[in-house]
């Protein structure tokens, strides 16, 4: 199966301009027979942790707001994974939606919202999804630093893990090498493909160098993005997991 990771521009807090950017990537994916497009964490609106008014751009999935907002991305051939800030009642979640044929068919909430503190509530579920024969899970950014969410998804049959990421921070030049090391380690430990999509560029006092990459289940980097470069990474990955879980982790 052909998959893609979109390394998107780091936009100003609260901006929804990414919809048009993603729409252009969906068109390209359609022309190149790409089945799944992974976009960065919080690509819609940015990270609420850096906003003075985080509720202003939060989206209510349960009331249909998200599906309406993603309508320009409708495609009969391409499924998109899109990061956003979800509001549910009075709580905010750092979430990623699976958008297919005009419907939100899946949702993942980040389990480890931030290294220190966050306005987001932690998620508590590790679902897996199936698109075109590929079983996969989603882990968002900091979740990838913890083996349990990934291992649980692989135990459930996931052959790939999509990692929406937003490394727009005050500094963080070493995050590219750290993310790449983490991804190759997870891929080989769990024998699973890793598809990470990051933001890139500068906005206000935030900067992201971009750590997007696609890595196969042997730990080989199939594609990686250049620093400070908006790009679409495309690679063919296997649809079936070689092993349900890493043997070393059971010993």
C-alpha cells in the first residue's frame, strides 16, 4: 500500500488555513494512487498549549463540526489523518481524525499530552483501524516516547503506526535526530512500519525543523524530509504485520 506523510508549514496559532494546503495534497495523492495521507498533530489551529484562548479554535467532533470542516478533503480514493483540538463538554483533547469518503470514521486521543503540563486531557484508548486491508494505529507525537500504546496496538494486529507530530517549540534543534532514533527503534522492536508527519518552519516564537519520515518494519528509513522544507513523503509499505508483538519485550 502507498502511504504519505505531509510535512506541513507551521501556521500561526488558531489558523485553519491548513485545510486548503491539505486539499492540494489530497489531489496529489489521488493522482499517485496513495491510499492514506497522514498530516501533522494539531495541523488545524495549532497546539492549544501555546494559545491564550485554546477553546476558540477547538472543534466538536460529536456535533458534526469536524466533518463539516473537513468537507473540502472528500475523496473516494484517499483517506486522510488530520490532527486537531477536540472539545468534548468542558474538556479539550489533542486528537487525530480519520476522514474517509466524507465521514469521520475513526478518532484517536493523545494519551501523553505533554512532557510537563498541558491544557489537554489525556486519552485512554488504543484503537486500531483498517483501511484497504491495512490494519494500523495512531500515536500522537509524545506518545511515541512510550512503548505501551504502540505495543498494545501491534498486539491487536496493527502493521503500521501513523505518528502525527507538532514539534513547533521554543528551540528543539535536536528533535529530528531524537524522533528518528525513536522511530527506528520502535519499528525494529515491534516489526511495524512508522509514518511520522511533522510541521516545519517558524511562527511567532516557535520553530520546527521537521522530523517527518517513513520507516519500514526492519528499521530502514524509506523516505525522510529535509529540514525547513514543506514536503510530501511517499512510500510503499507492507499491509500485513510480520509478528503480533516484539518477542524481546515478552522475554
